[in-house]
């Protein structure tokens, strides 16, 4: 059968009709709000490259998180801005565990995800230990494992390694199990690409590499087969949820990973993807809300279970209204 027997417009005539046959739902229960936490008190420092996002001191973080919880947002992911940086990333076990403790005490049902990476805490801005001008994979693993255990001890519901060192999921899993946290799940940034779309985050976190770039550890945007290998390895090492990052340029991979591995898949709608729409909307060139709903629905249609997005709070408000 084809036209005129078939008329696909028949089911598009009213809002109710379109809703009845809508295949993909975007709901607040799948959203994760990224939050930046810094030292100090009563600090809510606007991030210029991410309009509407802030670096919060822990007391302000509590206020903000209260709003998120009331909006029904199930989860946040924390990034730390330490008071000082060094070559051992010692700040990694300072502000974030403190924030986790406070959040979990106040909001026990909120899922607190701790991003595990060293770049925000390293003076050189790389995600691992630097030796002889190179990021040393194996020297980084014990440090990542130690940081992950500190976050679990503070009460994190998930640890989320985003460093892209080989073998880090296995190292973290073993360390968590040894420390008495066999039930703490790992949400691994399994396929994290060396992306230009992280630009605003690096301003937000002050984490731009001071020399070179991240291409020796983050993936080449051209590679799909390698993505499947990364995901397979992370699952074999004990990842419970795998993440693809960034989101918009990598939706084919979300789909392929879901089809092949049948595990929960997260996508990270990154800072540059947020900033682009914000900038165009400010100019009056795009309708922010409509664009965001379209993009996030697209990610769900691509089979993403979980979406990390700076718009989580806004979207939760829009869906409720
Ligand atoms: C840390 C990390 C980065 C992001 C999340 N975790 C930055 C990077 O790899 O440079 C980017 C998030 C975003 O752009 O929104 N390794």
C-alpha cells in the first residue's frame, strides 16, 4: 500500500494524536546535572563560557541541589575546583569528598556521581601523572584507584572515571572491592573523544592542558570500531554503565554500543554543545527550549538511557510546567 491509501499525515493532526504515537519519551528520570564545586563559603561564581552555570561553594551547592531534588532530578555529577593544584593531584581528595558527604547527608535519595579524573587537580592540566613529558598510563592507575575509593568512602553512589587511561576500570574495581565497596557501580567514560567541544568546561574547571593536548589518551573522532573495543574492554574490566562523550556528533556510536552490548548507555551533552545553543539563543537566532528538547529527544531516540546535560534543571522545569 502506498499513497493515497497511506497518508502518514493522518496521525499528525492534533497534539493528542501526535502524543499518542510518540515513540520516544524524554523524562526527568534520565537526566544528570553536572555541578562544579569550589572551596569557600557563599560562593556562586558564574562561569562565563557556560551561561547559567556556576562554581558553587559547598553551602551554595546544597541550595542548588535542593532545587534539583524538588524538580525530580535523580542524579548529579560533581567536578571539583581545588584551592591549589600540584603534580600529584592531591586536591582530588579534598573538596569533592567533602561535597559528597554533605549532599548525601541532606539528600540521601539523590544519586551522587563522582567524576574521577586528575586534570582539574594537576598543575599541568593533564588527566594522568606526567613523566618525562608524557602521560604515564600505569603510574596513573593507583592514583585513580585511590581517588575512587575516597569518593566511595564519602558516600558516592557511582564513580565515573573520565581519564581514558588503559586498565583504569579494572584498577578501580579491584580497589573498591578491596576497600569494602563491591556494590559501588562504575559509570565509565568508555569512549571519550579528544573533542573541541570541551572548551568551555576547561574554562569552568581551569583544566586546560598546559602543554600538548589530550590526543594521546582521548579517542580520535573518526573511530567507531575502536569505540566498540573500548566499550568491550571496560565492560570486561567491570564497568556497569558505559558513556559516550560528547553526545551530538557521536549518536551513531550510542546506537551501535546499545545494539551490541545491551548495557546501560550514558551520553554526555558537553559544555561546547551547551554553549553553542546558548550563544545562538542569546542572539535571537535559535529558540533554546525547542532546540534542547529536540536534541535531548534525539539522544534518547539514539538509545541513550542516561543523559548528562547542563540543561537538566531547565528541562526538569519545562517538563513539569
Ligand atoms: C575531565 C573531564 C572533562 C570533561 C568532563 N570530565 C574535560 C576534558 O577532558 O578536557 C568535559 C565536560 C564538558 O565539556 O562538558 N577529564
